[in-house]
């Protein structure tokens, strides 16, 4: 009985493990582009050059943002000339229904930069069909609101859109544009500093691991190891 309890607990932990999706790492694509996730699970989007976004769309309206309770928009706070952006976008899955995603930068959506969370298991609403419809969309639209439905680095963020967003975390504020340039201002007691950089001529800051996701992963692994050890002992 105890062995069954340990095994069930271990499987539950595995099912609840958070996931990571790269955005633009190897061309105009999300990887993975089809994600299956449970309600409450966190998905961390990591961004690569030059600048990208994550936006939710209705299946029948690719490259056009959803509004209301189903809205999702990362903003454009991830410009980087090389390597991974130090900022991430974290989304907590709210439903097992399909969430169709696209990048609203330039013509990235029309170029096939789309993805889906919890795709339908049957029927003709497939990622391939969504991508084909996106290729024919007349426009690639960024939401007219700030960051919605998720957070930057797990911290609540506000900003503007249409290629430009402003985010604030703690005492540091940053502004980045879809064209790849960014300006940041930070202040501390006794000193104030301002710096600006362009992704066309300078390198981005050294990528930093997302502390929240790293802690979550190690925590799950540690607890899982203890559970499996207990399972083996009682067998």
C-alpha cells in the first residue's frame, strides 16, 4: 500500500512539472510548438534574437489577438542581439482548452511562427491548419494593451504595445522596441544610472537563468528522488 502511495505521488509530481518553450532560437519558430500542460502548470517562454512576442489568437483568426478573459500577450521586452534574453515570459495554464499562439513581430506569424497549448486530440483544428491559415492573414497584429495573461520573469509587468513595451520590476525599469533597441534606467540609494543599447551594434547582457523556474525544477527533482527512494525501500 505504501509503495503504491509513493508511486502515485511521484507520478503526480512529474505531471505537474513546469515546461520551457524557446522563442526564435532556431529561426522563426516556437520549440516545442505543440505543448500539453495541466491547469496550474507554468510555461516559461525564453526569447532569442532579435525580438519576438507571444500572443494568443482564436483558431479562426490567426495573427489577430484575442481579447477579454482569453487575452494573452508577452509584450516586447526581450530584444537581444545574441543568445538568450535575460527576461522571460511566464504563463500559468488556466484551461485544458486549446490556446493558439503566434509571434506578432513583423510578418513572423505569416512566416509560420505559431504554436498551440493543449491542441485538440481530434478534428480538423490542427496546428498545421492554423499555420496554413496564418500564412494567408492580411496583417500581423499586436494587442493594443500591455502585457496580459502572464508576467515577465514571474513579476507583474505593465507596458505598451505595437512593437514597444515598458516593464518595471523592483527599482529597475526597461524599455525595448521591436526593432531591437532598448533603454534601461536603474536607481539605488545615492546613485542613479542610465544606459542604452542597440541590438544592431552591441551584444545583449549575458543570459541569466530564471531563478523561479530553476528552483521549481530542482525542487521537484529533489522531492521526486526522495519519493522514489521510499518506493524502492517499501517494495
